[in-house]
C-alpha cells in the first residue's frame, strides 16, 4: 500500500490533469486552423437521414473565446484550490478548515442563546420547555442515528428512556459520556469458561439471573463457571458501572437475548463504541443535551417562573 502514498502518484495525477486541459486547448487550436474544402453549395459533403446536410460555417467567435476562458479558469482554479495531486493550492483552502470556520461562526451566533442555560442545573433544565426543545433538536441531529428518534435504541444501541445505565445515569455521568464517548469491550471468554458444554451451561445460568427462560439443570451446572465472568459482572451478576459491565439480572439485553445470543457473546466477545461529541458540540450544548437525555428517564423538576 505504500506505493499509493508515494509522491509519484501525486505527480502522476497532477500531470494527467494538466495534460488533459492542455490537450483540450490544443484540440481547439487544431480544429480552428483546419480548412475544409467546401462544396459548391457551401456544405462539407456530409449528409444524414437522406437530406440533412452539414454546412461549412466556422464556429462563432464568442464560442471559441468562451472555450478558451473556460480552460484559463480551470488552470487558475487548480492553482488556487486543491486539485493537482497533493498540491494544497495557493489559498490553502481545505474542507476541514471551511467546516471549522462555519462551526465557529454558528457557535458565536448561538452563544447568547445557550448562555441562559449554562448556570442552571440539569434537573432544572429538564423542566424548561425552551431548553428541552433545543435539546430535542440536538438529540435528533447527533444521537438519533444510533439511539432512534424515540431514544429507545435498538440491538447494540442502548435505550435511553429506562433506568438501565452502563456507566451511570447521573447528570454528571451523562455529560461525561457525551463529551468523551465510551468504548465497551467484552473479550471472548470461551477459553476461560471451559468446554462448549460449559459455555452452554453458563449461558443458562446468565439467563436464570433475570428469570428469563432457561434450563434449570444447566444453570446450576453453569453457576461455578460463572466465576470467569464475575471479575466484570460481579458475583451477583449486577454489573459494574465503573467499567461499563452490564447488569445481567434486569432482563435488558443490549445485544439480543436467549441461549444462542448469550453463547455467541461468550464465544466471540463484543466491542461497542460511542464516539466523543466534545469538539463537535460546545460545553453549553452538551449541558442542554445531557439534560434532555436525563429527562427521558427521570421526572424533571418544575421550571421556575
């Protein structure tokens, strides 16, 4: 793959681009100088559909100059903006820089709007209709793609309307999650558990913790093997929010439930990641968004008049 990062390809693309543009200019020059001997009726002798004859009239001058101007514009554009291989252009314009400028402008314009919410506590903001209307828009634009427009999530994406929180559901924890993102990882545990039959027994024991349908005999056999999982999920299976280990006793299954789903999780493990929003959203926006999310599963305090 190093060949594709070599400077040769940058030069190749730049050269091919310039040659293509200059070839258009050369083609225009050749065709403009080429003389076609006309027929007596001032046609080229080409006939289509029986009676459609091509006249031997020169192209309009304005068309010729427009073609030249287009070529000159193309060369000037490629000199000013990226387009010739890795050449950044004389104006040093980038999509990232344009995005940053527009984002900075938008944040500056919206600053006064969010300033009124900065000093309020999350619980108080959750009862403020104006703040929640803004929070809902922020959620729809930045979170709904994964958690759904109703925030109830789907397989692999947590439901934000219940009380089941992997890392904690306090306002502070929600803001922390939004800002820094989260990366959850469960390693494959089949080797630590034992044989495939042991894995099946552990899966049934895990199901028994939440009174989900299970084989009680296998569950009893799997209980001693669950010690391999207890380091993260705890001896009682209630999880550990400090490391994002799920509670296995509440009958809420992020990645699917049932014997086969649990067996697959033990055998293969799972990696889940929520991207950090800090830098994409301002602290004030995150504060309002966190209040909206917190309010989905908690009773907000009444807004002060």
